[in-house]
């Protein structure tokens, strides 16, 4: 039986790159839409240069079964990112409709009605363009892997005993291991599901507990430096005005301010996936 053909946008990124590798290992035909062709390419994967600001070649969508849309332009990198992300997503949806391609959009827990960050609001706007009777929207929690935000946090804790604790560290987080996210995506596509799914461990932990668990697994002492959310946001905005990058951005601070716990139990049951909790996920990548 022939394996499906899948397009993965944002294939230079943490999640997109992992999906390319995982689907390719399973024997799928993969078209990796990348901002720049990587030096270390997988032989057998078709790499196609792609930019959200430009219309892709329609020929690249022929004989394709699925599309997973991971590409996202951050506000920190382009002040017109909201419009670019939305327009680029609309174009992809149109090409998928024309070629009868099933779409899956990688959104975020940050996408909700009270979102104030550009990231959360833009993801919400993009979600609206999809048809939940035909398409799949996944809202993953914090993705734990060897790259991405969780990996950056681990790196900072490894390199210093001092760590900023923003807003008291009481914000709820729910995590998902990167390989579990791949299994969720594969399951959703193969089962031909439709709709919106929250994908993360069912229980939430505080941000402070997450940091402490990382320190414990690394056998590191950790001293928290408290930062009020409003003060840190002000500092970030001042530095960004002068083009100075800090380890945390004002966008990240806004995201932290409005973290929300979601009930993921029913959605995980529909997907038929049992996922690791945050400690099990951390152990996997710290092996």
C-alpha cells in the first residue's frame, strides 16, 4: 500500500523539522516547505523554499494527501506579521481546497478569547479560516523537546543558579512531549478526524514547579529572582525600542500573563493517545 504524501510548512522550525523526520522515517512522502534549505538534508525528502509573504507554486500541491501548517512569522521579527500570517494561511487553505488536501493547523494554548499577545491573537485569527467540519486544529500545550522554549529554559537553568520568576511563577502550564505530538498528528490524520483538539497532559502544574523539576533532574541549585509581570513588560518594551534583545520578549511576557488551563481528557480519548507527563518528558530529553 502506498504511503500518503504530506506537506509540512515551517519545516526549518522546531516542530516542523521534527515532523519531517518522523513522517519520513515512517515511510511517508514528505514535502518540506522551508524558509531556507538546510545543509543537513534527508535524502528522499523534497525541500521546497517557502515564504508566508509569497504565494507558493500551485504545482507543489498536486498529488498531495495532507498538509500540516506549522509556519509562523513572529511579531518580534516583522511588525506586519499578523497580516502576513493570516494572508499566508488563507492562500494555503485555498490551495488545499482546490486539490482536496486535508489540512491540519498547529495552533497553541495561547489562542483563546482572552489572548492579548500578537501570537495568541494571530493564531486565533488563523483558526477562524479553517472549516472544522473538514479540517483539524490542534492546540498543543508547552512542547518539550531538544529544541524550542522548554529546551531554552533547560539551557538557562543548566548555566546559572539564578533564574527569573515572573509574576510569582503561579501560571498554569500543561506540556506535551514532542514525540507524543507527532503521534497525535499522525493519529488525527490517519483517523480522518475533524475539529479542534487540545493536546497536552491533563493536569496543570505551576511554572515554578516546572522550573524546580528541571533543576532537580539536573541536580542543580536554583535561586529565583522575582520579577513582577508589569515591570518586566515595561523593561522589555524599553529595550525593544532601542533594538536590544533580551532573553525574554514583551510578547512572551504577555503570553505568560494569560496562561489558561484546559481540559484535554476528552480530546486525548478521541485521538486514542496516552501522553507522557512533564516529568517523564523531561527525563526523555535529559537522558
